[in-house]
């Protein structure tokens, strides 16, 4: 297996910013940008890289569905080994010489445009909003374009691709953070100090009243705190869902958490897919 870390690129994404916060600018410059979240997962699965950093949750828009779905697809092969929580500052960026009043189209990653929806409605009410693979890809595209279009991205992307910041801090909330997860083939080391999070997916075998409550009760009975709960379609039929759960603790060293997970699975309440236990991040 090769070393290195894949990340959602190209250079200038918020994912690269989070990677720089994790490993430093010099090391990040040697890592491997990928054009999509799926490509990051595939690179780890194929052994092209040892790890990958991808976004999983935003404070405004919630879960990153592509990451959640890929975690299920690659369950058993890829686990979460760590996390980074990084502040997000969105800016409107265009080619030099283009002013705010001239802009008729704005593109960026769909999560970014959604996080700036109110600002776009108020300041550019007639502008078309278009999707791009990443914020940096959007910046790179509009700087080369001769059309009156702009992108939502960060200062680093503007600097890398020669763009000009037309408007700063265009997000609808100043408390905007994204949580990124570090993926790998092997579980993180549970030894040493520090708080842990365990991520799982629960798939309920059959639809019945109180099925989700039965899962939650096993954690409650053992005083295990849950920090995240989100549902996603199970892709096996309309109305069927799986539940993504983050719980405090490590399955390897926290007996109440291990007991709750065993009770859920052995009691036939749900099938538990382990996504990894890893140290809780501090905000960068």
C-alpha cells in the first residue's frame, strides 16, 4: 500500500485547508487531490493512498450525503480514523475587473451555495446558481471565464488561481464549521489519553413501531451519550432507512458502549455496521 493522504481537491478547497491544519502546509503540498469524494474512497480502497480526508458534516447544511453513502458502501474495508473540525469562511470570488453588479451567475459546491443562500438572494437576486465539484474548482473555472460569473470559495483559492474577492464573508451564519473525517483501512489506536467517538450505522431488519426507540434505549440504559443521529435511505426500497449514530467512547475500551452495541446486535434490534472509533477533534 502506498502512503499519503487523498483529499477533495483541487488545491484551494476547504478540505485542503483542513488538511493543512492537520499535517502542516509543507506536508499537505505533497498529498493527493482528488476530484470527488468517491474518488477519495476509491483511492484508499485500491491502496493508492493510506488515508483520505473528506467532509462529513456541516454546521449549517448537516450531513454530506456522498460521504455517508460511501461509508456504507465501503464498510468492512474503510473506517474513520480521526476527525478535524475546521471553520468555514465563504467569499465571492471573480476574475480581476468584474464587479458585484455585473455578476449574473454564481457557481460552487452545492453545500457552499446552500450555506450562502440568503446572501445570494439579497445581494444577487437575479443570478443563476450552478453546481461545481468543489469550491476550488469553481474558483478556477470562473477566473478563466469571460462570462460575468463568480464563485464561492476561500482566500487560498483566490490566491492560487488569480481571482479577486468581490465580497467577503457571504455565508448566512458566522458560526459555520465543517467536520472532516480521516479515512483508512485500519482502526485508530485506542491506547493513550483523550476522548473518543465511535461511529456506527444501524440497519433495522424490519419496519415496526418503536424500532428506533429500541436502539436508543440501549444507549440510554447504560448512560452512553449520543452526539449525532441522522437517517439516510437504505437503497432497498421506498420508506426504508439506515441510521448513522455517533456515540461518546471507544468500543475497545469503554464497556458501557460495547455492551450497548452488543445488545442492539445480539438482541436482533438492528444490524450494526462499525465505521470506526477515533479521538475527538478540537476545532482548528
